[in-house]
């Protein structure tokens, strides 16, 4: 209880507490110009494209930027790929204080240069994740310059050919050695690179979904919008249970009405005819339970630019999807994300019943619907520079 307010402070329990007049000290942000580079003296052997597996091969170098609550962000450093030495009490190991991103770099054969797809969108989203974890924010333009420098050094690791790319994995982890749920007083931003092959090496392979009403991925007021580890680890067991039943991915539902949210780790889209006869591409809205996917955003923007059908972000239930199937109004469906770009869906299972989703009735041999294929073709042309677009950034 406060007993007496005085100039410059207050008295409580016989003690004087002084107000803080000065603004909080502003800590240094990331500065690309401060970068330190240590080149590897021994380089790894590169695998041929046919042997590349997602997330299994890593390049010669990595990027690290440390932060602490006294000194702010330290000088960025690129050094040979190495293991971390960590205090066992680091709160990242105990309380999932970590976030990450995923984006890609592509080889442009016409210009013999490397391209990135909308990288600043990933950096902005990473700052959102950092804010949710009470991590320090960073100047995303300065950090992106650091990542681009890393890619320049690893240029020879970017695989050539359609479907091949260099996967970029930035992450931020708490390195604060403290057993207790508390704000991190030190963190490490790091980025590693991995050459990867096509998500579908032999062409599209449609997936069948298990519409799960047992497990919930995210909920209002939670962290479904953030790309943090705590959103992903709990999905492993449900995914394995679905696989044991013969399904490729889980279609995540929420609430007593079973609203459709995401599919696996992707955003989910349905393309159908509404009851008024108008065609509509629909996906769940960014209500705090949905990850703001960069591919999702790109699909929505290009579809609206085409102007050929309605493009809608609104809550909708699995029962609306079932009704569209039963009425013959569901045209096609797909998931969307960085890894696969688009993943055609040919059916789902809900409460003991299987529901079929068309792919391309006019061409039964096709493994993706016309819209899914069009989105894939458009995105791929942008990724590799065949179609000039503002979303594709050259690394000079």
C-alpha cells in the first residue's frame, strides 16, 4: 500500500522508492556492417541432386547473432558449420523458448544468379514470433543482409534444376541458463542452409486427410499465429496416429462446430461452387489460430489479381465442406506452404466416413486439379525467374 507520494518517488512501508525519470536504455540492433566472417578451411562433399533429402544435408557455413539484455545484439558472425555448446539450464531446452522460419533460395538459369521468394515476409513474421515469446526484436532488413551474405558464400550449394532449392532455416533460441519460466536474458539468432530436392520427385502425389476431432492444434488467445516449436512438437503423435490409419495428413478442426483451420503444417484451401452458383476459393481467416503463411498470402493475392472467382477468408466448418461434396459443388482442394508450395487433396475422412474430392475429372490421369496446377506453374515460374515478378529478389 502506498502511504505518501513525494516528488521524485513514493514512500511505502517507511521506505522511499524513486521514480525512473529517464527512458529505458535503447540497446544496439543488428548491424550488417559489423559482420565477422570465418571461412571454413575444409569443405564438405556435395551430394548429387538425386540423393538430396529434405533437411538432411547442410552447407559449410552458418550465421550466428547473439543478444543479451545488457549489450543488445552482438556483431553477426558467419563461421564454419558447427555444434553448439549450451548450458543444460538454457530455457530453450526446458520451456520451448524458441521460434524459427523457413524460406528458400532458387537458381535462376537465365541470369546465372540466385533468387529468394518474398524473404522480408518471413523476417517480419519472425519478429511477430519473437514478440510473442518476449524475445528481442531485430531490424529485419539488416538481418536479411546477413542471411544473403551467407547465401553468397554458399552459392555453389544451391542445386540447379526445377523443383530444387536451398532451404533456409533461421531460428532464435533462448540461451539464458535459468530454471524458471521467465523472460530470456540472452538469445541466439542463427541460420543454417540445406539443399533440397522436389517435394514430389515424380510429380504431384495427392494426399488424403484425416479430419481430427480429438486433437486441437491451436485455439483463440494461444500461439497458433506464431512459428514456434511449441506449435509443432504436439502434432507429431496425432500425425503418426493418422498415418497408422492410412492418411497422409491431419485436417485440424476447432470448436464444437468443427471449424476447418490448417492441414498438417500447411494452410488449407477449398475451391467450390457456392449455392448461388459462383465459384469461390476459401481458406480460414487469420484469427490468431492460423499461421500467416507466405505462400498462403501469395495465393490469395494472385487469385484476387486474376479476378476469375471469389476469394474468401472466413470461418467455415467441416460440415460446409461435406455439404459441398454431397452436392457435387466441391471442385478441388489443396494445402499450401513453403516446402510443397501446393499439395493436392483427393479426399478426407471424418467420423467414420470417407469423402472424395475431385482432382481433374476432364483429365483423370492428372494428379492435381486445374487451379492447383495453375498456382504451382505460376509460383514455380516466379521462383526461378522465368516470370519477372516483384516477389522474386535477386541476390547480387
